[in-house]
C-alpha cells in the first residue's frame, strides 16, 4: 500500500518538525557560545604602565601580572619584576637553563 505523493504520514511529519526544531536550537546554542567567548574573554594583552622602562637591549618574550606587580620575561634569559603602580624595577631574576 502506497500513499499519495501529497500525503505525508503523521509520524514522518512529526519527525521532520522535530529535526528542524533541534537544528534551530543547536544553531542558537552555537551562536550563544560564540557570543559568550567574545564578550566574556576580553583581549588578553596586559596593559603596561606608561612609566615602565625596560633595560636597553631587552626584548619582551612573555608578560604576566599579579596583585601589585608585573613580571616580564626577556629574550636575555631574565625575569624582570616591576611595581604595577610606579613602574619601578623591584627585582631581576636570572634564568639558568638546564644543559
């Protein structure tokens, strides 16, 4: 027994609507995740104080911040720790790489 081409069985119609609804919900969820990532995770570039001065010839390799201090790792194998407010150099640590 075959159905006329213009009639769809009720189960197939329900299944088609269910798949369409799930597709719309999934696309909405992906858009929501993208928006959360964009708006909740701002630009990770730290803001360095204007008065922070690196020693001559130093090139920044990495930067990290803590409460009241900023640490800069240089290509010259040293870590420079600066005061976050005044920008003055607090401490210099030499990195001894394992050989």
